[in-house]
């Protein structure tokens, strides 16, 4: 197993000249106000193919021999690595095959095919697709381009860390979305070599967090199961190379919930005008969860922006609910003419918007002269929702929220 060095990352940067872009570093005033110090967003969602993955994939594939290039490449990916491999192979004139887990986001599949790769679906998880890719490698001789566990991949992702230090020279904390650990390992190696005082923190989805237990046990340990909408960081087993780098160079691993990632995605759309996938918002989710935990200036890496529009709609609704923007009420009202109208008038006067109304007349908890009304309301947030509840109860309504 080879150890990646700063020299490897700097060499990778030379390889990527004219291929990857130096992604913007955007100041985030709303996050800065929340955490009490300067916060910037490293916008890898604006990288070619919509994520950081193009960096490592191109470095890895560009270094193949002529004989290896003739055999083609194969990869396993939920989507972002797939696009990076497909683009790199296309730029270098190499045949590519990508195995994706069933249910991979449709835009990622279509984009991968658009870059010229053959896409094959296999299994429920990335690990299942990786087994199939290894089988394809053995059968055809194609070169497997691992999504994270290779020195060239880690070195390529580490170029993002060099840019962070150049764009935010006073940075004190860098937060990085983490699945298999390629991006985290690369950034940590680059940052710690040049600025050992900077804290580098990996952020994992709580439902797919393989690193905490692996670090406790001192070796990569597979998860028994995973459940997260953040497919970009849904990796059940750290790699040997990435695990060693994370163990040696990363200060902390923290986890975030699905609700926190939903809130982060919503906030990034509303406040930063940035579209990210759930994995891409994990670092911001950590800041929302722990606003006073990080030294500033801080940088949150937005690792990717490839999200299915249908999922985007669901996540935004989920984020609005998590932020208290939706309020579900059960209200008992008199079963008399005008009873519902009076209730809705109070709701309207309180400034809430009615999304849905359902009557329930048959329930053992109701009196003979009562109707239960289920209301779904849109509010401006938790304080406003509390004011709506207080107003309705003040009018004598029995309200369950």
C-alpha cells in the first residue's frame, strides 16, 4: 500500500491543468452569521461533471499504459465517479464500462451514458456494483478504476485541498463530505502538509457512517446495512489507502441526519442559490447542527450537485418540514354551518397558508356535535408555527400538532 504525499498531489495538479476547473470559493454570509465567524463554500458542485470526482478519475486514467488503455476501463459508482470516469475515458479515447447500483439517480445515469460509457445496473449498493466490476475486470481485462481507494484517485482529489488553501489562506477548519474517503483523504494530506494547524473534519451520513467504528477498531470495518438518501457518500466499507490517510491526517469524523441534510440542501438553494445533492450538503448540515463547534474562518466543501429533480422536490419538502415550515394540525371544531370557515379565517389571519384540509366525522374521541379537521399549513418557520398554535388555542380550539 502506497502513501500519498504532497508531492503526489502537486503532480496531479499539473496533470489536471486544462482538464478540471478551479472551482469558486463563495463567502456565505448567512452561515457566517450563524457560526459567528467567516464561512466559505468550496463549490465542487460546479466542477466538470458536477462533482469533485472528475479530478481523481482523470489523474488515474491518464497514467495508464498504452496496453492498459487498449483494454478499456471499468468502474463501479452510484453516479458521480461514473461521470468522472466516463468523461476522462472520453477525453483520452478509451472505452469505458460502468456498473451502477439499482436505483442510481436517472440524471447521473444519463450523463454517464452521454460521456460515452456503457452502463450496467447491478445490486442494491455500491459494494454490489463493485463486485460486478471486479468480475468484469477478470473476464475482459479492463482496468478497474476504483472510486476512491487508489493513490492516483486520492492525489487527484487532493488538488481541491490546494485550491482551498490558496483561496482561503486564513482557513482554520475544513469540513468535507465523506463516503469512501477519497476526497477527505486527499484534502487532508494536502492541507496538513502545508498547514498542520488547520482542522480537517469528515462528515458522514448517519445512516451510512463506516468510519467511526472503523477508526475505533483500527481497521476498515464493513457496515451491516445502510439507509440514506445521500447516495454520493453511501459507502459501507472504507478503503485501505483512504482509511490509513484518514486515520493519520483527519482530526474528526462527525455524522449528520437525513433531516439535517434536507435542511442544508434547502438553505443552500434559498440562501446561497446553490443546487447540491444531499451528499454535497453534508458539510453545511454539520454547521447547522453544531454552529459553535468549528474554528473560523471555516470552509464547507459542496462535493456535488447531481441531484434528480424528483428527489430535489422531495428533499426540499423534507427540509421545509424539518425547518418547521410545514405544520400538521388536528383541530376539533363545532359541526355547525360556518365552523370550518371561522377556523380557516383564524389560520389566515395568523399568516399561515393552507395546503390541505381533511374532515373526519367518525372517531370515538369526537363528541356528537364535533368534527375533526386535519390541516396542513405552510408557515415561515418554527416561531411562526408556535404563534399559529397559540392563536388557535386562544380562540378555544382543541389542537393537536
